[in-house]
């Protein structure tokens, strides 16, 4: 079995920097977990595949979900904080 892209130790460092957003917004489908989202973003960046080709059968959401979350993290400075950490 392949090792996860984000180890438990790394996740413990990353998680406090993420945005606090409700798990489910009323009237919308359930939100993909932060850890799964970050794994999907890293997978796209490492492999170069288009975000639309993320495998949903492996628990990935839609590519648009990942794009929005990445955009929000960039706008709010989350990525800058993670980079400094």
C-alpha cells in the first residue's frame, strides 16, 4: 500500500492554519474534508494531471471544489502561513 501524501505528523502542523468553515452549508452537498482536499491539491500539483481528472472513486471531490478551496487559501494567506511554518 502506498504511503499517504500527508503524514499524521505533517497534518498536525498544517491543520491549525486552515480556515474554520462549517462542515455543511445548508442546501449543499457535504463538504470534502480538509485533509482530502489538501491531498487532492498536492496530487494535482505533483502529477500535473488536470484537476477534473481526480478519481472520485478514491474519495476525491470535483476539481472545481479543489480549485475553490485553493483559491480561498491563497486569498486569505493560509498558504503563506503554511510556507513559513
